[in-house]
C-alpha cells in the first residue's frame, strides 16, 4: 500500500504486565511493529507532532490478543510501547512530519 499512514487512537487502557494498551484504527497506509510515528492531538503545538515508537502490535479477540507484524487500512489493532499517545490522537508516519 503506497498511501501514507493515518491511524486514530480511540481507546487507551493499562495492563499491569504490558503497560499502556493503545487501541488504533488504521485508516490508510501500513502500521508496522517497531515503527516510529508522529502523534498529533489536542496538546500538539504547530505542525510538529510528538515522536513515539510502538514496540508490538496485536489483533484483539475478545479477552485475548494475537500478535501481528503489521496492520493495513481498515484494521483495528492494539499497540504496546506508545508512551505519548492518548485517546483521540492521530498517528502518521514519522517521515511525513513537517
């Protein structure tokens, strides 16, 4: 997929072993494990997003998760490792930030 990454964080919860779990909906592009992203949200000033890096991606199944290497447009995934992402934030490929 040649489209740039665009994903929306619609929920953040906390797991005692894994830390913050960020639920994301991928609207375009591809999101990969270990990818560096730029996060834009209510606290973002100007056109520069906050850099963040996700470590692992999972596909949610009821109370369980299946580990995946990437997520394409239309997918709902759970990301681990995002420390600066909050509910309502938008994530884009870090290479695209101004």
